[in-house]
């Protein structure tokens, strides 16, 4: 079975069949390298929470940039309060990286903290799975996020108005390459190096 960016890596262990968890962030690396180049000192990757730090660190290393972390406390589901910003984002172009965006409360809260507490110049966000439920579209529209880039693992909600600041990258080439490698009995791991 093939999956992409499981929310918790432990989920892979619940199956009694072979499971390969593919990574979507390298598609975002290609996109942002075209936009800003590699090793751009004006760009910084930001983890929207402590739990996403490892993912953001790997992403930042591939882009050749530094990283910051939004430290937050979640008091209830779909509601969070930003507590602190770890790292200096003042005057930087920030790229928030996450695996899933549901109601967009956490993502937009992190963007607000980066802008208001940290003094970031511009904020972009990239997320593998865009559930985009409830008030997500209005939150994203009203947020300081310049552009939200999603993979097409979940279609845009039909009941929501289209936003110009939301676009998609196809995950199909990653799945196709993984299927080819499995068929030819070649390692999948080096696809993401």
C-alpha cells in the first residue's frame, strides 16, 4: 500500500501488509527553489508547531535555508493559542510547511504570529493535505498568507468559493514513480534524497 505524508508515522505499523509512506515535501522544494533559489538568506522555513519540527528541518535543509518554530498550546480541537516564536524571522520571506490543513486555525494563527510577533516580510504556506473544512477558506482569505500551495491528495471543496491565493501541485508523478520502482523491485527511499 502507498500513502503520502501520514500524520503520524506510527500509523504505518498498524498494517499487516507492506506500506510505503511517500513524502510530498520534495515537490514543494522544487516549487520554492524556482521562486527563490537555493540557499537564499532572505528565506526561512517555519514549522507551525513543535510536532512538525523534523519535517520542517528536512525541508529547510533541502532549500538550504534556516528554520524557525512557532511554539503553541492547543486548548481544544481546531483552536490554538500561539505562545512563542523560536527563531528570528524579522524581514524574512517565510515558508510554513505542514502535513494537513483542516479548518486553517493553526496555520493562520502561525502566520499571524510570524507577521505580528516576528516581523516577517512575506508568508507562504505549503501543505500536503488540504481538507479545507468549515471556516478555512475565509480564514485563509483574511490571513497574512500570500499564497497557499497544496498537493492534490484531497480535492478542493466543491461547496467553497475558489481563492486565487490557493493552488495545487499534482502528487501523481510521485505515486507513479513509486509504483514503477516497486514493480521493478528498486528502492523507493532514494526518490526523496
